[in-house]
C-alpha cells in the first residue's frame, strides 16, 4: 500500500476534531502520510552549488540538495527530484 492509498483510507474514516485521543492520532497519521508523498522542490534559476541542484522545501522552505537525500532535513517532507533539468 502506498502512502497515497493509506491517506485516502484515513480521509474516508473522517476526522471529528473534538479533542479526543482518537482524533489526535488520526491527525498525526494524516500528517505523517502526507510527508511521505514526494513534492517538487521550489527551485529558483541558478540555484546550483558545485553541480549539485539545490532548492527550497515546498512545505517549510528549508534548503534541500539533490545529492543529500530525498527528504527535507528540517521537516521530513519527501522531495521529488525527478525530471530535473540540471
């Protein structure tokens, strides 16, 4: 099961935000699943350091590098570097 499929099931369960422990757990699950779905980094023209593509995380605006890994070090968001025209 992919993160997208799991997120769809969580959404179908619904969130009744009334401060119950169940609702808090569902919110945390949803947040964790959303971070696993890769998003494109925000890249401004000319953002390269020694042939390494760099940009900003689409969620927290933290600096991300194509050579480091596929996750933002600041917030944990999965980063999708595919189709990179570097």
